[in-house]
């Protein structure tokens, strides 16, 4: 059965690293909203707004309809964005799982934000202050939470894969 695994979490939690690792392990499509939004900015769209997410939902649904599993990678800060990923899976008849990635150690999280290498040319990373001020709505439903604080990618990925089955 095809599955959409939608990731969420603040920048610097290890979300993209974990999402990329899961996509590779599953042979799934990896849809990273940062890639879409940066391409839009390079095309001259200064104010991306919700367009990057809307493009992501459409690409996810198209891949799911082909029978490909999808790993969706975004901050996913609002209930409306979380619902839209779930709806894309439902429309395509795919299983759906939500994963929130957190880093429970504030010093480690800050260090990651301030020292991380950017792997998308032209992408301007947020500052620690911007990450702290970011709107991020509380969850109203069950999801898998992976805490990456003090843990390796391999350990976090193994926990994630075991929980997803």
C-alpha cells in the first residue's frame, strides 16, 4: 500500500535529514517544501505565501496516484497544512502517517540552527530568533513524535521505521 508520511517540526530539529533518510530507505518520493519555495523565489516570485505548500500537495497526490509512497518535508506549522497533507493521501487512497520532529534540548537546537550547512543554493536560513518566534500551532490529533536531541540519524531513523512498521 502506498503511504504519505508528512513530517512537521521547526527548523533545526533534524526534520529534513530524517525525512530524506526515510525516503531513501523506502524508495519513496521526497517532497521538500524548501526546494519548491526556493525555486519559486528564483523564478521571481518574491512573496511565496501558501503556493509552495499547494504545489507540494499536488505533487504528492500525483505521485501517490502512481502507486509511489511519498515523504513530505515541511515545517507544517498550521492545522490547515496538516489537514491538507492528510486530504492528499485520502484522495489518492493512500495510507497516512504524521511525524513531528522535535529537539528537546534548547542549547542543541539553537546550535543546529546557527551552524547548519544549507544544502539548497540561495536559501537563506532562519535565525534562532526567527525560529523561536515562528507560529506553530498545537496538535489536535495523534502523531508520531521523534526527539532527535542527543541522538544520531541512524538511531532516530531506526526508531521512526520501527514505529511506522
